[in-house]
C-alpha cells in the first residue's frame, strides 16, 4: 500500500467513526416543508398563467376598441371660422 | 385530474420515504462532519439536511432518472457553502473555536466541505470542483491540506505547512 493510499485510508477511517442517530421526525418535517414548496410553486405558476391570460384579454379588448392601426383624422389644420 | 394528482402524490410520498429511510443516516453523518458538530448534538446539521431533503421532495417529480441521493448531496454542499459564507464571513475562517467536539474542528468550512465530498462521499475531483466553482488544482491542494491537518492536528499555534500531494 502506497503512503498516499494509507493516508487516504486513515482519513476515511477518521471520517467514518461517529454515526449520529437519525431524528425520527426528519421524514415528516422534510415532507411538510417540501410539500409547502411544491404548493407555493404550483400557486405561483397558476398566478403567472392567470396574469398572462388577463393581459392577453385586456390587449385584445383594447385593440378592438381603440383600433390603433386606423389612421387618425388630421388635426394639424386649424378650423376656418369667422370670415 | 384530481385522482391522477392524488395517485402521483401517494407514489411520490412512498418513493421518498424509502429514499429517506435508506439515505438519511449517511447524509446526516456527512452534514454533521460539515458543520463539525458532535454526533449527538447536531442541530445545524439536522436543519441543513431537512432543508436539503425538502428540496429533493419538491423536485422529486422532475428528477427524470437523476439520482436523488446525488441531488440531495449537491444541494447540501451548496447550501452549506452559502451558509458558511454568510454566517462566518467566508469559507476560509474556521468554525468558532471551543464548542465543537469533532475530529474536524481544526479545519475551515471549505476544507471540511472538500474533504467530506472527496474522502467521505467519494466525489471525483472534477465534479467537486465544478460543484463549488473552483479549479481542479485548487480542490486537490485544499484536500491535501485538509488531510494533513486532520492526520496531524496542530497543538495550539503553528499551523502545519500545506503540502501538495498528488492524490
């Protein structure tokens, strides 16, 4: 066994030694927090779609009302009055 | 629609429970090594692991065949690196002295992180370097220094000379 391998084996042995006990509520706590993250993401995704849909509807309504592609009547010539 | 959602939730919960039952012990040990806490009093390691497992649970349906253990370990490492950066003003400063009764108490958070990834988890140098955003040579040097410190802990002063050993 080369010195480098022996050093690595020593380090691995030191790292392996104490095994901490797993707390019993780890799974439930992780599921609770993970589930909350999932629900928040679902909510945010739905909210985004809703906003996008509302913006599209608003744009269509505005376009149909204002019709900005129609050339506006000329307003540069002042009306001829009083002669 | 609702039934499909319910069955997916049930399947995710079942698979995740099996994963936690198999992987929690090893991951908690790794987290405890990272935080340099004693094995029977490791609140920070537990918080770290709970957050990582919660993240894994949240992305469970989008893993697409990726190893959940690998994913959890990555998240754990990155979260620890970020936490060490914010709490202790950088990865280079050692953990507050005195309290931890751990073999790794003389190492800095960054040395512990790289040592645990390389030696305990057996992550390849290139992968560890990519995960932490460091050059591979730097990871090798930090790992060698951490091993030297771990095998020959300093008495009080006189930090050991960092030796670069090709591993």
